[in-house]
């Protein structure tokens, strides 16, 4: 396999604490190696004046699955005058807020990403998720099955049967080729099957009579009992409502006292996702305000939490989430087309288009909150950049989000030109923040941090010899940082080079190779559990609408698997 | 010893029952019996070894008869047709696997095809409505476990989806519905008294072509507004009564079919039914589900959507973009307006389903039909290429009417030497590459 | 104003995609440059010069450019699409998308137009001397933002799905209309001097439809309020005013709902 010597670049690697020094990076047989391990035949690539980082890792995006696809086909207008073919080894691409799978792979790669986590996989539809993952080029992917409203889990955790719950989770991860435990609006989405909701961590779930707090702590215990590579990944209750930051603090506090138990270097027991949507103060849209500082004060004090931002990009986009009742509520607010699917025994999903207009005060405040969260983060290894794609904005806007984080000038310009700038400034603290994220911090927030949180820190997220050769090289020179912030956005929009598994897949922003993407999933071994086997058999016979034997996703759907084996049989 | 294959998915209708048990001969060549399927599903399996099965491609001769040719000859002719044509209709897909569709789309993108599926003459109207107003919906298991108000509007599952009522919508005892049909109120709205109406608690006869007006009246009644005396043949008192009864339930669902998709207004009829469902969600839980016909038309919609962003009528003829406009890029319109130069049919029978003007138009263009059977489309085609029956002789992914993906299995071997859809399309793809590379 | 004249010299085998025949694309170009502009038929990439003889030259800007089309354009699609200014006059019928997403200027078709014409119109004047097909002035599939502004005038009849999701602007039809007029409208005004088959204002949130002839069947969601005297397009008459669609949601002003309106001439 090809050998490369990437010379003279400015390396940003939080794993090795390299903060922009000029270093050579050597690639051989798909891995990063010591430069001394290369033969004279190695191809030399001079990246003088450019920044070198590990491939970026998307920890939370909705890119593959039934609700993503529903969003695609029910919004033909998202592709009007937009579907196109770009030069390179590409298929037709399209979709401004919900890209087709080809566009998804190419656009992530063009921005230097090498991994994406599909944020929510309904287990009954797992096969669909994997079909889309299989068709998405270049980037490695994984998917998180949702457990927060699952009937098996609700019954086991009501009686605090952790071992049974763990056996069921292990079984589901195996059946669905899933990566970890995702929780969306715990209990509330089961309540939504009756048109109800759980808006606080203490609201009991109808019939099942268990609270979100019990669900969350039970799943933390389950996760650590199994020793999974990732922690629970949670979208908490009461998303999107004025005043919801209280519910968020109640949710985060449930992690207190728990310690991570795993062989993957993971330190957190809870990953709270798209925190922007959960950091609202006030009690109505009129006095709506940012509570980012209060929330980050708490997050900064803990050492067992990671978060991702969920930055609003001020675009027309499409919201989609397993928080079914929230989507119904949003559809009632903006009267746009609302789609909903309740999934038997497991979860639900809702989709509603949304326009984050800079002329609307609330949208501008949401924009500010997303940035505040990142700028208040004390440890960039625990705070990751996302847009909860496509909920707060399309992932293709990451270069713009980076621009706002790295340039106070750029974000002040945006802030001061809002239609209701005075009100927005009064309701937020962004104007007072001088901090500008550095390239080194950015590498932590988009590479090393997410990799560690996912339990992949040994092989991904860094440039240490032995790690996988996923490398992104940007046209940005730390010694000659551009004075025009637009140049930052431009630099992160198209890599000079993207190496995936040691192969050049993108050159000068053009796709030159589709690589050999892999599907990551976690295979957990637990002791044989008669109770759970019985419960599974019974529920399939009586309540599911398909047969147990037809539930699992065969290996043919993940032809290039990256399987992480976990032994939880002790 | 014959063996029994269990958990088999039936490849006929959108109900996609996956509990069939098929007994197969020891040498894996013959189906001996089928259990649990309805009459239609059983026939799908049983007819595979009937005499007269075509196992090799055949080409129309100048005198109108067909002569057997080899797969290679058929593949070469097809690839030449595709490469030469400025714009080709590639229609069907509804009875094959998602894996096959994927290969077909690669070909369409290269040769400038319009990829369309059976929704174009079936639930396309429903898809258009969902594109305009969204859809509150659920999986069939939710209906089984929760629904206590079930409305069949313009559909007749007793005939078209025979096991639907016993597996999901009327009779099953679910987690919250332990009384089965005794705990449900069933309504049937139709212009005629069908066998499904016979299973309902209440039959509402609507004047043909007045469903949109009747649904408008339902919405108006639900908002407590005044109504004229009679709408679509239904007295206003009945409308108020039914709306009140629906509101008294906990979980309602509307199933609908061609009665809405194919009567005056088409997509508007489903649009307003969805709007009614959405209105009801302010008061209780309400869902609506389309009774999809072919067992994998939903799958074709899914694959086209994740690859190009549109569920059917996807115009790839410019090869640099995907475009969609039902009424322009839909098969019947393309044929009637003579906007395509060649036709490639696979896994369905447009000759039987399309309006006669479009069939005549197709018969005048170079046409290839890929299907295990001799059917009306093959008889107007230049070449008929038979393939293994998907879901019986080869497996692959399929999507149920509620979009749940279920695997179909290979149960018996196909006749010797026959290709599967995936194999055939892959060979056509390779030949297209060779021809286009030589240009 | 400078004029470019295109005369059809051969009919396309299928249909010709003429998205480049607009004052905006022609502006600043001479005849030979215009002849080189791309046109498309399926996967065949061709030029305007293959299908038209081209005489004259364009103005420096769209506003200073007039385009005249001679010969049979009934198989030409997308003429005048997205134009912002200037004039396009077609001396025959045209196919689909004529005047689609028009923002300004004047477009005249001396014949019939097919379907999806004037889609998502934002401004300008579109005059059709013959009949129009379906989806005149409607929104693109799935888009809740339909016609925003401008005026379309049809001397003949129109088909179905007229002005779906209309938000603004005006349509005046001298002849008859088929079914589904102003479905899902949230603004705008439609005047039909002839008869309408059925389904006027279905799921209408706001907007106005004025019918001089008969409506085959009034939607049950519309309620008669009172008689009014109106002057419409130069004619004074008495109309019955209906409000609705009562089955649909409506915005409120000062606590009172604002309905859509149908005025039916008495």
C-alpha cells in the first residue's frame, strides 16, 4: 500500500500536545508511522504553510435512516435548482438541508471529516439505516440505537433490573449493529404515543410508571455495567422550551457520583447532545434568554460529562428528531408540514421544516447561545462542535461556525446587524466574550475530543504513530492567520488533502477516490440470560408486527465492518 | 426429506407478512406447500414451477413471433438501446430488491434515464400530498397495540391486503388492546358496500368523487362550525356523530387507498385526509397510513430518495442533476407526450396498468421488459428478459407499507442458468461502460 | 430596447429545454454568442443555434432586451424562466414552465401554454392569449411558498390546480377553470370571468377568489355572509360573499380570525 511523507505542515494534535509545530507525518499501510519507517519510495507531499489535523469526527448528525429519508422525499423543494454533479469521482449530489447520501459523504470529506455518527437509529428500522450508511461514500459511520422509550427498558428499569437491561441492550446492539445507548426525550416519546409528554425528569411515563430520572440513571448503570466504548448519549426532556435549562441541569446532575468503567479510555458517563436547544431561560418567547453561562458553569465543574453544541446557522433547514411531541409542537407554531412516525415498542420520530431567520429575535438568540456554549467551555476535549444536523442547520455550515468561533470580529458583525440586535444582545452574553477558539482547541473540539468520548481515542482523533491514517490538511497558515474572517470559512470549506485509511480521497476540495468506508458497531458478549430471551420471544409473538427471526441486520448490510468487541461476561 | 423454511416474507403486497412457512423439496428446486399466506401470497410461491415458465431471453421477430436469444445477446441489445437513446424511461422496480434498484440507478445516471416506479399510477398521489402537508403516521404494530378507532377510507383490504385486518388493523389483541376488535370501533367510507364494509361497525356511503368535500365537512365539523345539510351524499348529522365518536377514542388511524388516490382531485383527497388527521392530533392521537400495493414499491421510493432526494419520477436525463415534477417526469406523461425515446421495464407490468395511450406509445419505441413472466408488457416489447423471482428464488431487502424494512429470502433455486435482477443489471452496467468508453 | 428574434428552424425530436431563452441570459450578447448558448434534450447537449436562426442583438441589460420567438414553439420548455426584466413575446403556443419563477418584465404568449407555467411567480406581467394547462401560478411541488407577486392574465381557459399555495399577486382568467382553484392559498387574488367546475378555496387560509360565472359545487367549508358591490377589473357588479375554509386554520387580527373569501357574482 502507498506510503506518504507529509512534509512541513503545522501539526495540531491534542493527543500528542502538538500545538502547531512544523512536523512531518508519515503514512504507511493505512496507518500513521514513524518517519523512519518509510521506504525511499514514499511519495512526498509538501504542505508548507498548511495546517495538519486528524480527520474530523462528527459525533451527532441525522444522516441515515427513515426520518432522514422522509425529510428528503417529502421536501422536493430542498433540491430545486440545487441537484448537481461536481467534478471528481462523484455521483449526482443534491439537497440543501438534507443531502442525499452521496452528497453527505462527499461534503463531509471535503471539509476534512472522516467519521460520522448517525444520531438516532430506531431498532425496528435498523436495516434501513445500514442501507444508507452502506451507500454513503468515503466516511466511516456508526449509528446509535435509541433506548429511552423502549418497552423492554421501561419494564426492566422500573424494577431496577440492571443485569437484565444490560443483556437486552447487548442483544439489541448485536441485532441492529449499533454503537451505543442513545436516549431521546426519555419517557416522553412513549407518552407521545398517547399524545402526551414528559416535560421534567420526574414526570411519570403513562402506564409504565417510571420517571425519566429513573430511566437515565438506570441506563448510565447499564452502560457502565457493560463497559461500552461510548457513554449514554442523551437528548434530554423539555427540549426547545423557554426555561428548559432547569430541566437540563436536573438531567446533567443525574450523572453525579457515577464513574466511567471501560477499556477504551472513555472518562465521561454522560454525553449531552445539542446543548444549545436545552439552554433557554425566560418563561415565554417574549422574555426568552440565554442560560448558556449557567449551564456551562455546571458542565465545567464536572469531570464526567461531555457535550456538543448544536449551533444554529441561520439557514432554512429541516428539524427531525425522535422527540415526537416536540415536533408536533413546532409544527403547531410555524404551521409547516409536519410528519410523524410512532414506532411500536421503541420510539417515534417527527420532521418539520424550519427557517432560522436573522430577523427573528428568538432565532438570533439561539444562534448566540450555541456560540456561547463553546466559548465558555473550559476543556475543549469535552465540548464538541455540531449543528445537530440538520436541526440547527446543515452540517455544510461547519466552516461558518468555525469562523464565528475563531473570529470575534465576524460574530460581532453578525450580532450587530440583526434586525433586533439590541434585544438579542440584552438577552445573551455573547457580546461580552472576547475569546477566540484557536486551531489547537478546534482540533480538540472536532477530533481528539469526540474520538475519546466515543472510546475510539486509541486509533482515531490524533496523529500519533500507530493511529489510523485519517488526516485532513487545510489551507490555513497559523503563522499568517487571515485578517479577513471569510478566509477562515473558505479554508475549512475545502481541504487541500484528505487522507482516509492512508489513501488520498480528496485533493483541493475535489473527490479523487471513494475510499473503503467502514461501518463501526459494538458487539457485546454477556452471560446467557433466560429471562431476557423469554421476554424477547414473548414480545415478538404478541406485540411486534414482525417475527423475531426477521429483526436482525445481516452481515451483508455492513460489508466492511469495524467491530468493537466488548466482553461483559464477568 | 422436504424441508420447511420459516419466517419467510411474502413478496406480493404491501402488507409484507413475514410469518410464512414454505415446504421445499429436498433438492431445493420445488415448492411443495405454503402455510400462513393468503390465497394471493400462496399463489406467488406455488406458481413458480408451473409449466410454461420462460427461462431464457426472447426477442421479437419481424413477423411478430418471439425467438429465444442468449442473456449476452439480450444484454448487448439493451445496453446499445440505453446508450443510443436521448432519454429513456426506466420504469417498474416495485417487485425487486433494493440491492437491484441500486444497480439500476447507476445505469440510469450514466445513460440519461428517468427512473419511475409504480407509485406513478398508484400511491403517487399520496406521496404528493405528503410533500404538501406532511403526515402523522405510525408503524402497523402501533395500530395493533393501541388503536381503538380505525377508519378504512376508499380502500378494500378484504380483497387487496387480505391478512391486514387480522395481523394489524381489526382483530389482533395487542398490549393496550386486549379485547381485539371488540374494543375497537371500525368505520368504512366507500362509494359502494365492500367486503371490508362488512367487517366494519359503521359504513358511510360517499358519493363517488366527493371525498374531498366530505373530508372538508369532517374538518369543519371537528372545529365546531356549521355545515350544509348533505355533503357527498352524507347527512351532516352523521358527520357530527362520527367526528364525536372519533374524538371519544384514544388512538385513531385512517387507512386509505385508491378510492382517494384515483378519484377527482387525487392528491388533494389525501392531502385533506392528512389535514383532518393533523387537526385531530390536537385532541387525541391520530395517524394515517397509505395501503401500498406492490410489496416493494415503498422500497423503490426509499432508495431513490436517499440517492437522489425524490421518491419516484426521478429525471436523471441530464446526467448532471436529478429533477422531479409529477405531471412532467411521470411515466404516463412522458409516454403520452412522447418525451422519451426508449423504455426499460422491470419488476412490474405497465402494459396491464397504464392508460392505453401510453401503452400504444411504448409499443412504438424500442422497449425491453425484465420479468419472470410473460405479461402484457413483454408482448409489446422488443426483448423480454426473464429473471429469478425475487423473494422466492433470490432474496433482498423490501419495505412494508409503513416503511419498515424486512428481508426477503431465497427459498428455492431458480431454474438452471437464470440470472437474478442484480446479476443482470450488473452485466448491463458493465456493457454500458464498455460502449460509452468506446465512444 | 434592442430586439433579438429567434425563428424555429427545426423541431426537436422530444422537447427542447430552453432555460437560456431569457432577457437576463441574452443581455450583453450578440446573435452569434446567443446561438452558442446551451439547450438540452435529455442527455443531448446542444445549442440554441441548432434549433433557431437568431437575428439582432440583446440590450446591455435584461431591461433593455426584447426577445421575439417565431415559428412553432409548442415543444419548447422553460422559456422566460426566472426573468427579472425585459420582454419576451412568443408567437405560438409553448410547453411547460413558461415564465416559471418570473421576477419582472413582460412575457406574452400568443397561443396556449402547457402546465407548470408562472410557477412561483414573484413579479412582472405574464399574458397568455390562449388557454393554460394545469398548475398555472402554483408553487413547486412541496413548497408552501407559491406565487408571491406579479400578474398573470389568461384570455382563454385554465385547467386544474390553479395558484396552489398562492401567497400574493393576481391571476385574471377570461374563460373557465376546472378544479382545485386556490387550494392552500394564504394570500393573493384570483378573478375568473367564466365558470368554475368545483373545489374553489379548498384548505384556503387567506386570499380572494372572485367568480363571475357559476361554481359547480361550493365547498362545505364556505359560509355565505352577505351581498357586496364590487368593481373588479373594470366591471361593477353585485357579489355574494362567502368566508372560509372553515375546516382550516386562520390567522387572527385583533382577536378576530381573518378568513379566505369567495365572491360569487349574483
